[in-house]
C-alpha cells in the first residue's frame, strides 16, 4: 500500500525512496500501490476526510475506509480530490495501469435478440432507468470492506472488458464475469448487503442487485429463481436464488457484475 501522511510518528527506513518521503507531508490517504483499468479501489483516510473522484463524492466511513471505481477505458492518469479534516484541499494523482481486452464472436443468434424491435427497445429503456436508480444507492455501512466471496463455482466462460461481436456486429464491451454453472445451482451473495432490485429484465433475465455500502453493488443475472425481494438484507454467502438461462443467453451461466455507482468494474479483481 502507498501511504500519504503528514504524521511522521514512526521512523522511516533510510532506504525508502524520496517520493515516499515527500508524500509524508500530505493528507493521510492510503491507496493500493498498483491500480488498473476496471479496478474497484479500496483505501483508508483520516476519519473526517472528504473525498471526490471524477466529480462524484466518495463516502468515507467513520473508521476511514472508502471505495471508488475505475472504468474499463480509464485513462493513464487519474486524481482523487481530498479535503482534510482541517479543511485543507489537495489533489492526489495516481497512475492507472492499462489492460488488454479479448474479442469474442458469437454467430447464429436470433435477429430479434441482436436488434430488438420497437416494443422491446421501450422495455429496455425503462429497465435501464430502474437499473441506474438501483446502482445510485449509496448506504453507510461498508460491507464491501469485509471482502468478497465467489457466488458460485464453475468454469469462467466470459471475462470483464471483452468485446462481443454478435452476428458480425460489434457490441458494447462485456462488463462482468460469466461463471458456467448448470441451471438450478444455488447462488450466494458475494458480500453482505441489501437487495436494491430483483426482477425479470429483457437482457439479463431474472436479475438481482445487492448494494454493499458506499455505492458498491453486485449484479446477478440470468437466474432461474429469485429468493429475495427488494429491501431485504443478506449476509455474505447467503443464498439469493438459483442460476439459470433467462434473458439473452446462449447457455446457462451466472453473469456477475460489480459497480461503484454508475461505473462498472471487474469482479474478478476482488474475488479470492
């Protein structure tokens, strides 16, 4: 972890680089040493510190824990806005490591699934508004800080960031992790939290969103059964329903998404 702190209460080894020593005069904010595109970044700050990232407020827990997300196409440099408990303002810039993305081609899909008709498009737009509202949920308890667990075990059939070409037409990047499990496999909450959406959607079929505090949300798609309703709480590892093949799929699997507010990040980076 890299540390930015103005409190020098512990003697630093002489071998530490000058950059780290220079950082000692800045506000106390701890970030990972290496941050990549698509990362959910977790860190710690002095209690009472206020943070912003890309114009969005970053909630800081009473113990200083916080999280924010970097999208798939994040640039090489980013910055975290910091307001210290004493009111001093500064900006901490950091490097963002690039990643390579794979290309997947799927052919022979029914035309109505590749290019939805007008009625389906209206449904898709309305559902997207509900998804956006659910992803804006930002509650105070940082369940995400307890860590994440696999919701199911199986072969990885799709990765975050890959671009799919459907019947020869390039589509938006795949922003989730696909786990190939048979229909009826019990699915478990990757972390504790509260259900913010549980319904049947056009693209993702039976879908559940669980918010884990501070705007960190997981999405579980293509389920055959939803066992929880909106507003219900669930602990990490609690059963939330069964896997399936609902919505737009070519076979049974769980699509696992991870978000910080409206930013989609890579679930694989937080899983053990």
